């Protein structure tokens, strides 16, 4: 019963390097999300995909791009990493509609030096 | 921007005691959800209360919602060591907006 799987779990990058975070869900959910979690800030939405083939910006999209590869997979790309992007990144998925709970992966801990 | 704000930021209680945490928000909502996060793990959905509901129960959890005061509370009764975690409220209006969380420590 995998749910939402994120890879990698940990990563250290140098400033300017690029990186793609992978996310896959096996619950047949239409909607998928990328969040970042910083101390004292809660979770902030970076991008989301309401359904296969669509993506939209969230609260903090600058410096990131996303791809909804298919219904299962939603990736997050950092084209030129900056120290301010050091964070824990969470992927989530949900059924359609606001009353559907979101299911989270265990996160990717990303440090940018 | 954060919609919900939890209070207190941290809470330490003895096993068997009740834990209460509050969430205040700023704009109208369609529903409010509570999530738990254990250290090093992702968030887990606990309970959802719709804007037309006032109280909801799930096991040892009791959630209230007062839309006139724009506030919600989460009560965990008879706490256990396994309840040690951070708890987040999230308000839903088109998208979920999370607060910064309450860290609960249950002492054995």
C-alpha cells in the first residue's frame, strides 16, 4: 500500500545546479500538489495539477517548474538551485473536490550550499 | 500566504491528559481540515469539518468550528505517547492553506 512515493529522500546540491524531484501516487487521484515546508512557516503551495494535462501556480512558484507526466506522476524541477530553496519538499495527491483529503509523501530534504 | 494560525505553538502534556489546540483564520472557507505530522514524515489527514458543521468527532478527536469567530479547535482526549506530533489546520477555499502548526509532546 505505497500511497505517495517521493524520490530522492535526501539531496545536497551546489548553488546553480539543477535537480528534479519525483513523485508518484497509486491511488488513481486526479489532483497532485507540490509544497515546501520551512521552519515556522507551515506548508506553502508551489504548484498543483488539478487533473492530468493541467498545471497551475501556487503561492511560491518562482524558481520552480513542474511536469504532470501522466495521471500517476508529478515532478518538480529546480533549474538553477539557490540557497533560499533549501527546504523539505512534499508531494500530495487527492481526489477531485475541496472536501477530499490530501495524501502526502514523506518528503525530500533538500540542502543547497 | 498562511490562512490559518494555530495556538499554542507548542504544548506539553502528561499521558492521559487532554490536549486542546486552536486555529484562527481570516477569510471565509468551505471546510477546515486537521492534519498530523510525525517527525520526519509527511502529513496525515485526521478530520474534515465543513463550514455548515459545528462539531465533529472521530475516535479520540473532537473538532469544533465557529465560522462567526473564524476559529476552530482540535481536542485530543486521553492522550498517548503516540500522539506526540505536530498538528496543522488547513482551510479550504479552492486550495488548501496551512497554518504553522502546534507541536504536541506527550510525556509518559
